[in-house]
C-alpha cells in the first residue's frame, strides 16, 4: 500500500475484511482483521493507529490529527457472529459475493460493511482536506458480538489520555429504517441477558418409571418463567423503575416516520402484533421487552421417546429503556431465582448488561446531519430511539460525550442470520454520507 492515498477500490477493502474470519473462536484471523483495519487507517487516512489491550480481543484507537484538539470519534467493531452451518448459506459466508445488487458475507452488514464505509468515507475526506481543523478518532473493538465485555473498562482507562478530547461520538451500527431511508438515532435501548441451566438428574429417565417422583427440568423452567413474566408484564419488583413515557417531541418525530405494516411483516417473516404506526414505534422505542431466545432440552426426534429430560438450558433477554438499571434488574432476578439456585437445581450467568442511553441534541446539531445527507443526495430521518442495543452508555456516561447513532446498513441485512448482506446502494451511500458529514463538521469546526 502507498501511505496516505485515497482508497480507489472500496469493495476490495470490504472483500478482504469479510475474508478474515474474525469470530470469537478464530483468534488468529480475528487479530489479523484487527491489524488489517489498522493498516487501512494508517495508509489511507493519515491516522496513527494504536492497538489497545483490553483483556480480550484487541481494540484499535486511531487518530487523524487536525488543528483543533476537540475531537469527533467514530465507533465500530470488526468482530462478527459465527456463521453457523456454512452449507445453509447460498454462498461462502467468508467470500464477498455480489448477487442482485447485494454484497453477501458474514459481517457485510454487521459491522464490517458499515465500518469500511466509514473508513472509505474518511479516506475521501482526508484526501480532500490536507489542512484539517477537526481531529478525528476511531475506536474499533473486537468483542461487540460478545456484549462488548471489555469496552467500558477500556474507555474508562483511556478517558483521561487517548480519549480526553472527545466531544461527539458517531456510532455506525444497526439498520436503516424499513423504508430504505437513512436515519439518525438519538437514543438506544439497553439489554439485560441471562443464560439459565437447570439440572434435575444425572441422566434422562423413563417417564413411566420416574413420572411424578422426579422433577422435569422443562416444568421447572415453566415455573421459573412464570416467576419472571406473566405473559404481559415482567414480574420483577423494580423492573419498570425508570421507564419514561415518550415526550411530545418524541411523538412528533414518530408521526413523521414512514411506516408500512405489510413491508415490516414481510421483512420479519411473521404477523405484527400491531399495525398502528404510533403504537408500533412506541412499543419498539419506549417500552422494555421480555424475550426467550432459545431453549434446549429432551428429545425432539422422530417417533416417541417417553423420557424425562435431565437438564435444560435457556437464554433470556430483556430490552431496557429510559433510566432502567440492569444492575438493579440483576439483583431482582437473582432474588426471584434464589429458591432454585439454593436447592442446586438452577444456575445462571449474566450474558448482557448494557444500560440504555439517550442524547439531547438541539435543532442546529441535528441539522448538521441533515445537511450532510442532503449533500450526499440521501434522505435522512430522525428517530428518537434505536430499538436495538449498542453500548452507547460508555460514551454518554463515561466520556460525557454527545452520542449519535448513524446506521449505514439496510434494514433487511440479515445480521446474525444466514445470507447476511449489505446492498450496493447502502455501501456506496454510507461512504458518501460519512465524507459529507466530516465536511459539515469541518465547516462548523465543532
């Protein structure tokens, strides 16, 4: 590579990033992907890249210097979910494949496609602005798909040193609106997750020999589930503490959003619980949720096998809003499960602990993003909250920085699923939007 030159083939950078299998188990390729991203930033964005030890996967802190010490930080991640059975994909998940206007591959949408759009956009901006006013940083982690388990401690460690001058953070993760429009999000829901393991015997038993005299872990799980959730509301005593009603401004923003119930149902592959726009967005953005992601137990093969299973594993998660505190919820969960834990029947581990995050932005600050989108010929919506979860609290709570989420991938990207993809349009638009946004920040000079 020639140092400090504009990237001329953005797709080639995405192809190489997809090729590097940066899952949580492919440690060599994970580290290789981390260094590949760092080299792109050094060779094409005039950045100084520092590899930060985190206690897990290394992070990258890259700095593109400018005259001002006030800094804008872009966040992304280079790790990806395991692809599962590669034979179920329509093409090799680690070979970037173009079909019908979409680039397919694990990480194409989440988050390598978005991350490479940011890097390519900044490469264009740097080439066009050799004498920059703004200082730009990127913090790119390798554990987002594991819950960003070391991100908070890493940011806290860098708060007074490498990240001391950060004023704004741009998080490029998530999905655009289902309408296909780009979107700016001012908040995001948090996440509390647990993995339960119920053990009632050393082996499976015949239901005729042990029925009524041996506990069934599936029925124990039913009791546990009923203790936590009544089918409509979470039963933990402090769960709804901090839940806020949407403001008048929030509701006005929701009314301005597009909504096509049939399109959303088609993307989800299931019937919506509501087709009312305000209720749909309010439920997604301002209400917490309770979810069972998966349950494993017993026999589900062909024919009849009359056994009582010996164990069960289940994954549960709760999306959090407003000022809900996952630590308080964790205490309530442990109290609710105490009888089963003390009896030795149940054990649990926390798999997610991310508080919700909210940014207050003026009309003028939102206008900067709208002007950038206009310059890139891209429509831009403003959503009061992102329904999903990204670890934005580390920026708003630890760095005390304004935090904006600007997803660059299409709504139907199939992230965490088979045939993950990013459309050609989304990738190219993302590059143009980031270059235009950096240009707007340059003009405003923070």
